[in-house]
């Protein structure tokens, strides 16, 4: 079965800041600063992004900084520039050399 792909339909730019709850049907890319709660089908956190949030998304790529917990995740990719400070619940985890994960990681198989 082919994996579901998502169209990038929401972008928070590098010079942008958002506070609150953000729910996205589809893909979200964050290049700026975000504080609050995130729910998306697919999430990309850029290398310069700073996210202070609890995140629920099936697919996440982290290239920047995340401070908060990640749950309801099927695939988490932590790039070499990425840093997560918080607990992670995921089915699949990919960590590149140089990445930092400071917290508990609970991996569940489905």
C-alpha cells in the first residue's frame, strides 16, 4: 500500500510568530516561532524554527528546535540540526547524527 502524501498547504514563515492552537488538515511547515498546541496531518519544522508546543501529527520532520511533547505519531524524523526537549511517542523513529533528543521516547508498534 502506498504511503499517504500531503500537499504543503500551510506555511509559517521565518519572520513569523504564532501563539495559540493551530489545527491543520494537510501539511504544515514552520520556519518561524510557534508557541501553543499543534495538530496537523504532516508537519515539517525548519532548521531555524523554534517551536514551544505539544504536537499531535502522524508524520513529523524536525530540523529546528522543539520544546514540548510529541504524540499520536507514526513517523518521526530528527534531522542532524534538530533538537527535541520533551517526551516522544512514535511508531518509527529516524535520528540523524548530530541530532539531540532530551526526554523519554516510547515506541509502539501497530
